[in-house]
C-alpha cells in the first residue's frame, strides 16, 4: 500500500535557519579576522581554516537555496520530476562543499587548541594525529562521492537507466557512517579537551561561562551529526524529503561548529562591547569604573586595558595568561 503524504515543506525552516546562521557566522568570522589584523598579528593556521570553512559555506547555501526553489523540502509526489533532478543536482554539489567546510572547522579547533597548549610530545602527537584522521576521512568521503557510482548522474537523475554500476551498498554505508562518526567524536572530544587544562585552575566567572557555552555548542554539533547519521541509514519512505531533513541538520552542525570555533578568539571584542553597553546606560560611571567593576566580578580581563586599573588595584598574571585582580594591602 502506497504511503500517503501531505503537501508540506521543511523549506521555510531550512531557508530561515540557513540564512540566519550564515549571517551570524559571517559576522563572527569577519570580526575575528579584522580583530587579529588590527592587533598587528598574522593570521595563523586556525584562522585560515575557519575563514575557508566560512567561505565554502557561502556557495553551499546558494546551492541549497537553488534546490529549495526547485521543491527541495517537499514530498516527492508533489514535485515535478525535472525539478527533483535539478534539486538533487544542487544538493549533490552542496554536500561535497559541506564535507570540506565541516572538516575545516574541526581542523581549526585542533590548531587553536594546539597553539594554546604545547606541553608534551604526546599532546602534539595527539593533535597531529587528529588532523591526519580528519583530513583522511575528508579525502575518502570526497573520493566516495565521485567514484562510487557510474554514471555520476545517478545521484540526481532517477531516469538514468539500467547501466548503473556502484560499489557494494555495505561499502558505501560504511564510508558515510564512518565519516559521520569521526565528525561526531571530534565534536565531543574537542568539547571536553579544555577541561583537561582549565578546570584544575581557579578560574574567574568569565572563563567558566565561556567553557560552559563552548561545551554545550560542541555537544549540540555532535548530537546533530548523530541524528543526521540515523536518518541517513534509514530505508523506505520518501528519500527526497528525508534528504532535506539531513540537509537541515547539516546546516545546523556546520554553523554551530563555526560559532564554537570562533567565540574563544573574540574575548577582547566582546569585553569591549560589554563595557560600552553598560557605560552607555549608566552615564554617571566612567569607562574605567565600569571596567574595574567587571574585573572584580571576574567578567573582564584587565590585562587588555593597561593603565586603566582602578585605585588600589593591580593585575597579577597567572597560569595560561588568566588575570586576577587583587586589592593592595
């Protein structure tokens, strides 16, 4: 008995979420790059990786929008066959771009952590091994995408005919699941790694808040990777609509990852914005007063504002550059 579908669509959610997150991540990455250049610092490997991840995400969104315009997100019975072909073609290209963007986000996180902590040969080997695994998985999934089936148009043209030759289904499934598992594990591992060298220190409130946010974002990204894999291995039903659900989760995974990878590098920027906002609402307090008050609460790092310590205050630099404000006696 044929399954009966209603003519509903996930396109509005996919489009709204995709464009909103794209605007947010473009802004964050742009501020990150601008801040580093204004400080006179050269862009490091982690900066270039996240920059290219963001640049790749732009054409990815364009191809997804094109697919949506051709009915992507609706159930297949309500979409003309030529439109399905066009939509799946755009999705195929977007998927390849996503592989590269998502991997570059993970590589950026590893390189950022590596630049903050070079304490032992074992730690260096761990980080370099993680990068090799991520890039190897990217190479294999990209090769699978282009070599697994002939003709290549079988991915988007349901009328390609009978002369289709593909790798065994088990091999294809193993490649896709393996890549997703590596992505999910990377999110989990890199979410908890900061705990290994931060929580044993006495941290100010701002550091605890940052760690909590980054861990939650990383775990959210891994959760979307797991959900995407579960949906992808299911059989039966409307594959056209199910692919749209996978694309929606992929967009969320990518942009949450970019946000999590970028926030730690924008501490000084957000501290400045916080001070300006409070200063604007409380005109009786000077900028120096506001900064000193936030430092005493552990919300600001006064090392970034030399010469602006409040009366009776001095800065003491502790482990890994964390600054504590103490009263002079």
